[in-house]
């Protein structure tokens, strides 16, 4: 089975080399908290580090993208280039606004399993970066499609080892540890290694939530409320929100991921006002995990306020 590649991860700038953070303000590992996650990878002229908190009001997790095998890049490297005092000031402002800052690992340009990166050493290095640069945790945006599509189970095994080691270095309740898989990886009876259903069964207790990419997986998949929530159909049947939950993944961990605008993904876009209505339907059926979007500045406070307006006012 071949899943389309995600467009997360744009042109990278030159990476740089790699005090404990405050507890995560999103309440990771502390019950049924709704997460509203925004990624930031794109260079924005005039900004030095994360935007003013007013620009992302309504979100509670801001993901610096990306931390690569080769080191920090894009917004993650920009975070390292501002002074420690400026980082502390920004961090304080975000914490006061209830927004956790995390770093997102890998993205579409990194293939850790296919390139034989050691999962233990990689986890140790990335956990050390989290601590050194005082962020609230890490998001695992693993997109090694070649390893997954090889269907040998090596991708799942790599993710399990990596996640266990990350969590050993970044204790639950003190640091966020989320994953951002594509929705088809939760398809039942498809992946010889069990796909993300096996990952969830083995190490899901260590993962605070999943920022599921319900996009870039086919021209018609996940583009209506029914397709997103109850019956995905198309090339990836059985991978809508409630179908994934029916396969055994906790509904409270399933964060709906969508592109901010049509040009931010190959497909899977739903207009913010329409998405807001989908969330109402999902919430009426017991879901409340939250929303993820790719990416700032196309998504901002106005975008999330529209999306949240009915289900999470």
C-alpha cells in the first residue's frame, strides 16, 4: 500500500548545532484536555522567533518545525539563534497565554528508518535539544514513507524504540510527547507490522496525543464531514476519526489535523467554517480532542477562532 507523501516540511535553512522547561500548559498526560496545535515552519519576514502571542490566540500548542537528524532547521533553528534571554521572555509570554512551545521532529524531508538512524541515539540527542533550548516537549512528525511502505515492520519497530527512549528522557507530565501520523497508517489489517495501531498498542500510553494528518492522502479522502468523521472511503477506507477509534485508539487522543488553506496541502482541505460544523458533529458523539493545522501564518488566531466557534467557543 502506498500513502501519498505529506507536504509538511518546506525549504530548509542551514541547521545549527544542538534549564528544564515549565510543565506543559496544555495539560499533557493529565486527562481529557482539548489540544489546538499549530505548526510553524515557514519564514515570515520581520519575525524573529515565534510570533507575538496575539497572532496565535486560541491555540494552546505551538510547534517549531523542524528538528532533523542533522540538527535544527527552519523555525527550530531560529529558536536557537535568538538570545537565551529573548527565548525566556517569549516562553514566559506563551506560558502566560496558555500556549506550550514544542519542537517537531523529522517532517517530510527526514527518513530516519530508511537511513538507518539509531533510534536510541536519535531520541537521546533530540531530548537533549528539548532540554537545552527549554521547550515544553516534542512532536514526532515521522514521515518515512519508504520504510512504512516496505511493509516489513521496521518502521513500527523504529518508532516504538524511539518513543520509549524519548519518554525515558522526557518524563510524562513534565514534557509533551505527541506524534503526527498520516491517517492511513491507522488502517486495520493493512500493514504487516501493524501500522500505527501496533505503535499505539505498544507505546500509546507514552504518547500524549496524535496530531493526525487527515490530508495529502487522496483527492477525495477526508474532504467532507462524513469522510473525515465516520466513513473515509476512497483509497483509505476505515481511517476516518471514529473508524480509527473503533480500531482501539483512544478517541481522546485523536486530534484532527487539517491544512490552513488549500495551497498548504495537495488535498484534504476543508474550509474553516465547514470544519467548524464537522467538529460540532464529532463533539456530539463524544469526541473533544482538538484540532491541528499546518501552518502559521496562513493559520492564525482568526483561523482557529472560526474553527472553534461552535464546538469549542
